[in-house]
């Protein structure tokens, strides 16, 4: 195997450019858990196709070279073999019944102290929780330990024991280009290393079935680590409601601490997974889901709406003096003109990157039903174009400087500067100003242009991604819409019966995106209703008695003073379940910056949530607001 790994280093550099251009930041947590030397098997989550190995390789701690499995048949051609080997790939004969032959290349890489990276879920998919973890990584680790003990002469000193390093790749929004920071960050968390001593005695015992039992135990340990470092919800609606609640509680995208992003998100998922949390929980969820779906339909975000410069002086119904209204509008126009006229570094980068945007959007539309493939296509299509545009721009500028050495340096600097400035423009005020004009046009438009409530209904229900055919759902956790109150949400082993909950809906067909001006007023109304509903939820939780409990994943329950127990699932298996105190959860969120008071106070631009006739928004037909009048009363006050 080549020690230079020239192809790997080249691909890693290109992947780094692609990842940095698509995401605004890669936040790594737990890098200290990764050893600088020695054999390791990295088991990573796999929810974003080719971007997962790209992210894993370009930002791996200590810049260690990661070796991935590849079909052994591809190594037959000498040229292809050199390329694959130089890229760090390991041949795997998947047809081999003998595991020694299957993992032959893996053994020799680990014996030399190398790092092997696997995706134990077996396929890339989009689901609200981890669906499956296969046994391949566990078999490779334990078989290597056995092989190393039997062949000590073939193992480099210090490489006798392999460790498994779980790596959770958490995308805050894996398919969208860097329109906002938090939605396009990803968090990489490395779990605690898993050592093999606890499993080798059983694996080497010689008892019938003992090796497979040890492998199953190790696989369960890997799944436990990956589950604890990712966000897992019982169904899509719960995940979407938790996302929307998080965005409302942290309207400033930069205010949430990424070190606690997963913990905060999982806490909210657990909260909305609690059966009968409050009497009007169904109405609260419905308001949050309506707002979430309308934002997705208009390609807006709550963070953008929260930051829009839309003071009440722009309200067409208010008797504001004309000079004041013109002054406010002139500020918006001024900011827009200032953005456009930052020549030459505003117009030129946008023009040069326009082909990449067009091709990236085209690539995403080719796989519109596969969210896990959209980002990959955007990056690949865009990168291929930019690999042509950047060199062309370089040689164009260099030609003006007579192809001199100094001219080459100037041309290279010019291309680098406008590329970085383009990212700055995208990350800055451009999207916010565009959204401000879209909202202003929608609000100032005649009310008759608004979409009717009957036509709006299709855009108030979040779209469920289609199921991945490569998931073994007989062994996977089920999803449902919605979680039926009264059924323990810890039981993911089988779907609810038709008598107790509605049937799981099939993936919806393609929706036609309506003009945003017809939805803007509905979006703003849904924002007001969602904020009120969420404020109602936390008010009831704060007033709840000390004994009020909410559901929690086991590791969070144990970490924050809660309790864990075992409940019998519908499959008659005992499954661990955790609980946390309701007031403790509210205090936890407040201590981490949740803006509870902001939910109750009117936000700038809320005037736009009223109809053009000055009437309040009638939410009947979209979500049953009458249920919000129900107030939870403690049993002691009955």
C-alpha cells in the first residue's frame, strides 16, 4: 500500500474546498478521543452520501489518512489498483464466506497502525432516527484482534489492539446551501473509544454461538454511542416540531452553543415525544408544524424573518406620516443599493458563480425525493463548473498582466479574494434583504392575492421524505404520524395498530411551489400563532407541580438528575426509558439561552400578520386555535 497516498491527499484537499464552499463551518467535538497513532476503526453515521466521507476525511483529527472499503474486483486492473491504493482504499471480497479472506486487506492496514473508516448503517438515508447498525465493523474489529494474537510477527509493535471510534456527523440542514449559519453548520462529534477487552473473552471462548453473541454486543455498543451523539425522534412530526421550537427559542442563529446543539435538540425532541405533556399539546404541535411547513414552502427561515427590518412605520394601515414611512423605506432601499453597488466585488463574483448555482439546483432537482443525495449533487455539479470557471478567471486576469510571474500572483490573489468575498456576501445581508423585499411585497399586495385557506391546506403539512428501500424495516424502528397520545414513545419496535393510530402516510408527491407573495401573510400569521403556542407550553410547564415528568432519552435522564426504568414494549421486550423533571427541562433550556420572553412579546414585523383590513388572522381551518384556551390545572387544584 502506498505510503505517500498522493491521490488521497489530493482528493482530501479538493473535498475540503467543496465542503468549505457548501457549509459555513465544521464544528468538531471530542477530537481528543482520537489517538494520533495506532490502529482504529472509525464508525460514522451516513446520512449525506458522498459528503460524509468528504467531511470525515478533510476534517479528521491529526490529519490521519482514512482507509475505506472498496470492492476487491476493482483492484484487478493495475492502473485502477494504484489509484485506489493511493487513495487509501482497501480491497474487500464481499463474496468470501471466510471472514479472514473478507477482511484480509483490513487486517494488514490495521497491523501497520492505520485508520479504517466504515459506515455501519450500510447505506445513506434520511430518517428521523438511526434505523440500523450492521455487524461489519464489530466483526472486523474482533476478527482482527484474534488474527493479531495468532500472527504476532505480522503486526507492527503497538498495533496489537484496535479501538473503535464512533463518529456522529450531525447536519443542521444537510441539503441547503449556506443561506444561514446555523442551518448549514454541521457538528462532528467523536464518541468515547470502544476497547475490545470486554468482548474478546466471549469471542474467543469457543462456545457455540459465542462469537456471534460478542459481535452483537459490540454492535449494540456502537449503536448506543452513535445514538447518544445524534438527534433521534420517534417520527417526523416530532422532529419537525422540535426543530421549529428550537428556531423560535433561539431566533439568532449564532446564539446557540454548538457544543450543546445535539443535547438541546434532543431535549426538545424528548419534550414533544411525551404523551399528554399538556392538555393542548396537539394544538401546540399543529401550530409549530404549520409554521414549519409554510417556511419550507416559501424557502424562508425563522431567523431571517426575526431579523427583517420591518418596523411598524411600513404598515400600510397605520396613519404614519408620509415622511416617516419614506424614511424607513429609504433605509431598506439604501441597504439594497449598497449591496448591489459594491463593485467590482459584488456583481462579478455573483456572475461567475451563477453557472454553479444553476447547475447545482439542476442536480438537486434530479434527486428531489432523495434529500441525502441533493447536497452531493449540488456540490459535485457546482464543483465541476467552478473547476472550469476559476482557472478561466485566473488566466483571463493573468493575460491582462502579460503572463508575468508577478501577474500570476496578482491573478491568483484576485480569484481567491472574489471567491471569499462571494461567500461573505452570501453569509451576510444578501439573503436578508431579498427576504425583506419578498415580505414587503407580500404584505403590501392586495388581500385578494392571498391564497385561500382551502388551497393553503396542502402547504401546512410538512412533507415526509420517501422511505429508503435499502433499510431493513423488519428490524428497524418505526415512524408514524403523529405519535398517538398514551402510547409510550420509547417503543419504536413496531408500528401502532390501525385501531390506535392513523396509518403511516406514504411519501407525498411533488408539490408545486406557489408564488411567495401569496403565502407571506399566512407565514407571518403562522409565526405569531406558533410563538404564542410555544409560550403557552412553557408557561404550563413552569407552573406544573414538582412531580411533573417529561420523557427523556436514557443518557440525558441520567446526565441531568432524572430517572430511568424499563418498560415492556409491544414486542414484549424490556426497553430502557428515561424521565426528567419538567421544571428542570425549562431551566436547562433557559440556562442555554432560550428566549422564552421573546415568545410573548411582539416581534418587529408582527403587524404584517394582520389582514389588510386590520382584522386578526383567522386560523380556523389551518389549526384549531380554540384548543389553546385550555389551561392545564394541577391535580391539587381540582
